[in-house]
């Protein structure tokens, strides 16, 4: 085999190694995104529960004020009832007093129900906080393992790239330039041997004359079928 082609094949192997490392690096991103999604689902649920608690607490404060108002009404009715002078006034005042007492009871019941919901929501928020803590605990291991993976792949990439640069110096500039131009488009194996009379990648037949020239000079020829660079293997 032509020694320049042999050097180029070494560079191609380096490039394929680099592509594989880059793919591994890219595959870390969705894993990190999945962790982030899980965590933010739990955090959002907790945030919603906290907002619900705040809303119910505001309603509870309002219901307390309502109780107070109704109690004052009821006390006033009580005083009115005590100060009546005729049986007719007594009947009306009693009806009024009973109505205001019912209002007090109802507003107290209302406040009690809101208080019950707040207790429930607080329990729910505390459960959600606990599961968020657990998720963050579990994820901290997964995250540091992802960080370690990234660091190790990046280190491998640095080594692979400098090895590639070194090997590329052995390839004549025009041949390397030609190869790089096609490789960047393909982002995959670019240089193939002839297989019999045909392209080793796609099997398109290569004319006899071109094959003869490749064998004689060690030149690379582009396949008309798939655009790969072909060399004469023997
Ligand atoms: Zn081809």
C-alpha cells in the first residue's frame, strides 16, 4: 500500500475515535436533562402546594374577621333583646338574635373547614419537601458520576486530538485537505479500499483506467456513486 495512504488511514482511524468520543459526550446532555426534569417536577409540585397554603391562610384570616363581625352583631342583638319593652318587640328581637347566632355558627364552621384544609396541605407540602430532598440526595450521586464521565471523555478527546494532529503531519497537505473536506461532510468513514473492481463502500464499479492509475500512483479517487475516497489496496 502507498505509504501516504497508509498514514491517511491512521488519521482516519483517529477521526473515527474522536467522533465516537464526541457522540459519548453528546449523550450525557439528555441524561442531565432527564435528572433536571425529575427534580423540577418535584420542586414545582411543592411550590404549588405552598401557594395553595398561602391562599387558604388568606381565606382563614378573612373568615376570622367574619366571625368577629358576626359575634359583634350577635352581641348587639342580645342587648337589643334584653332592652325590649313589648312582647311584639321581643319576638322580633329574638328572631334577630337567633339569625345572628346562626351566622356566628356558620362562620365558625367555615373557618374550621379552612383550617382542616390548611392542615392537610401542610402535611402534603411536608411530604413533597421530603421527596424533593430524596430526589436531590439521589441525584447528587448521579450528577457527580455524570461530571466525572464528562471530565474523563474530555480528557480522552484532548489526547485523541493531539494524536490526530501528530499523525496528520505525515500526510501530504493536498491529500489531507481533500480528505478533510469530504470527511467534514460525511462525519464518518471516508477512505475505502477498492473491492475488486468496485467501490468498497457502495459497490459502484470504477472504470479500469482509473483503477490502473490508482494502482500505479497511489492516488485517491472519488467514487462517483457515494463520494467516498478510494485507494488501491494492493
Ligand atoms: Zn462508493
